[in-house]
C-alpha cells in the first residue's frame, strides 16, 4: 500500500510504501508549512562522494549532498572497474 499522513500537530509526515515525493511535498506545503526534500544521501551510495558540490561540511556524519556528478555514469570505465571487485558481484575478482 502506498500512503502518507501529514500530522500538523506533531509536525511529522509518515510515509508508507513508495509514494511520489512531489505529491508529499505538495500536501505538506498545503498546510502552510515550508517543505523540501532531504538534500543528503548516505556517502556509500554514491560513486564519488568528494565530487564538486557533493561534499558538504554541514551534512550529517556519513551523508553527502545528492548531486548528479557524485553518482557517476554506470557505463564509464571507472564504474566498470569498481564492479570487478564488488562483493555483491558473484563473478568478482578477489585479491588475497
């Protein structure tokens, strides 16, 4: 089920399932409050956490800004080399 509930008294939004982020923002903004998407992602989910614009001193520990240049192109040679040594890849190389 996909749903979200805006509780104005607690100033909290509860999201269940996979919902459209813009829909949630519009609903929260409809209450008269300001709302923005969380601008940070865990640093281990991006290929280049120190790319220009991604590293932010104000970010919580373990997070970087969600910017396109930090994600990397999956077809780039660097990303292909990173997959060769990935533990999630059953055909990955291992170094002993």
